[in-house]
C-alpha cells in the first residue's frame, strides 16, 4: 500500500487527503496525492522514499475557522497550501528510530520544523502514532497541523 492509497482508504485522513488533492505542484501539474502515487510506482523495492506527517481529521476542526474554511474550500492560495503541506513532508525515509531532536529540514517551501522526542512533537503538534510503513515511505500521525505564521496571517488569523 502506498501513501496515496492509505490516505484514500483510511477515513482518519480524509481532510488531509482533500488538501493534497487540491494542491498542485506547478512544475509537474499534478496534485500532491498524484505525485505520491507516481512515486510509489517508480520506487519499487529500493531504499528511496518519503515521510509524511499526516494530521487526523480532528486537527482540522481545531484550526482557526478562517484558515479551516480556506483549506477545505480551496480558497487559500495554492502556493500557501503547498508551503503548509511542505511542513508535513520529508523527502527521505525517516522512521522514528532515526529521529534526533532539533530543527528538521522539510520539503521545498516547508523550511525547518522543530522535533522534540519525549513526548514526540513535530512542529508543535503531538505525534499520535509513528512508523506506519507504506511502499513509498513512512507515515507518522499528528494530532495537529503545522501552520507557519505567514499562512495563518494570509488566512486572516
């Protein structure tokens, strides 16, 4: 099962999946979900992969109402949605056994996210479940959404 397949079949991640479907990589002209699906097909059995910190649906309900509406209804600029997703994405295999506390480099547009270990917290969001292994990487489940200040301000929060 790939990241895209898990996001599509696990109802805990419906809100995040919707966000990945709405957010397009301008260079590829594909949604993030389509890109992850393509990566799964290309990777086969090699050691390459990605890690996604996936917020549960309840995390979206706790967002500022303006930001939540912007994300759900696709009203937030694609570039800002891309940056928000970037804070949840590491372009390598990153199981919890390899975690080290401190700033973590995320995908383009994401910048650095702070990781603490005891308890595990990614960008201020508690890590509710670790190390869901999928064909093209790892998923770690968050009980929150990493929202950088510039995105919160753009959404009016």
